[in-house]
């Protein structure tokens, strides 16, 4: 009997591997079709000059990358993308962290579940719906924002928010942060609930207030969650297209044109598929480099502690 045990264990291990492979196969096929193949195609197109229609593509090697990185419009779009990420980090991530801490203080389980569900609603809305809602809020004549300012006697602060080159990017950034903060909130709330309640109880006995407990116990305990959310916020900032396009299409005067919008305009407005691919691949490489660098810094900081 013992001589057959290893063979049985081997068969069990093989069957588990086969089962896992079969279960993952549909997901791997979807990734290949909708992610890896388009990525490889984009890399290929970045080395050609093509308008998307002509039957022949002309090899350009690195000319597309040179044109993109020497284009002032691309460099301005890149700087706006950095500003966009900073706004996303401060508003969506910061707001999600604060709200998660407040919801975590609610001891009534049903109320906590209700608030958690309500604040997550914006995240499940489509970007087009979010764009329409906030475009109406920002409307210069019938929008609620200017109407509220007028109602409290601050008419001088009313602005054509989406029609101003100074306010359009912050205005769209607020809308994007409102749509995204619920996702980060859920991550933070799960991490907060994993913190040992005895730490808060001991701190409360010692006289620590809610702010002191949040600063000295909650935030240090969220190190991994904060690191994850910062990376996700950076990636989401680089993908900031849907909200911008649905609200301003990159205007006015290209003041809200992020890198994603720049690439879209190059491809579908100017018919320069090669430059669009080069811009997209450039920002993808930047994202990978920054993400890897940030993760290594985080790991070294964790070891140092």
C-alpha cells in the first residue's frame, strides 16, 4: 500500500495543477486578446508612420518617439498629467482615507454598512454619467455651484468653470476624484478593520483623542494599504481620459489635455497612429519605471523600520 502512496500524491498534485490551469485559461485568453496582443500591436505601430487607413505602413524606427518628445504639446500634457495625479492623490486618496477613518469609528454595524455602500456609489457610475452630472453642476448659468455662490452673496466668485483655462483642469480633477474616492475608501476601510482594537482601547485609556489615535495608530498601520493606493492612484491618473473627454474634450485651449487625450487626438483627429502609439508607450514605460521604483523604495523603508 505504501508503495502506491507517492504515485497517488503525484496524481493528486497533477490533477490540481490541471484544474487550476483549466480555471485560469479563460482569463488568460481574455488577457491575451484584450491586453497583450494590443500592447504588442501598439509597440509595433510606434515604429511606423501610418494614418490608420493607408494599406502600406512606412518604417520610422525611433522618429515617432523623437517627434513626440520634442512636441511642446506632449510635454505640456505630461506636466498636466503630473498635476492631475497630485490632485487625484490629495482629493481621492486623502478623502478616501479620512472618510474610511470616520466610518471605522461608527460602532453600529448597519449604519457602517449603509455609509460604506453610499460612498461607493460614485465609483460604480460610468465616466460618461459622471461627466454629465458634473458638467451640469459647473454650468455657468444654471449650475448648482454658481447658483450656491450667488445664494450666499458670493457672485464675484462665480466662474465659467469648464470654459476657463485656469479652472477647467482643477474642476475636472474634482469630478474625477469624486468618482474614484469610494474605491480607495474600501481598501482603507478593510485595512483599518484589520487593526487590533486593543491598540485603540489602550490609547483611549491613556487619554488619546480620536485625532491622536488616527495619527499614531491608524496611519502607521496602513503602510501597505497606502503604498498600494498610491500606485493605483498614479496608474489611474495616467489613464485619465474618460472624465476629461466627456466634460471638456481636452479644452478649452487644450488646458485639460492629458497624455491620454493627447494620444487620442494624435490618432483619431490628426491621423498619426505612429505618434499616438509612441506617446502611449512612453507613458506606459514611465508608469512601469515609477511603480517599480516606488515598490523598491517601500520595501527598503519597511526593512529599515
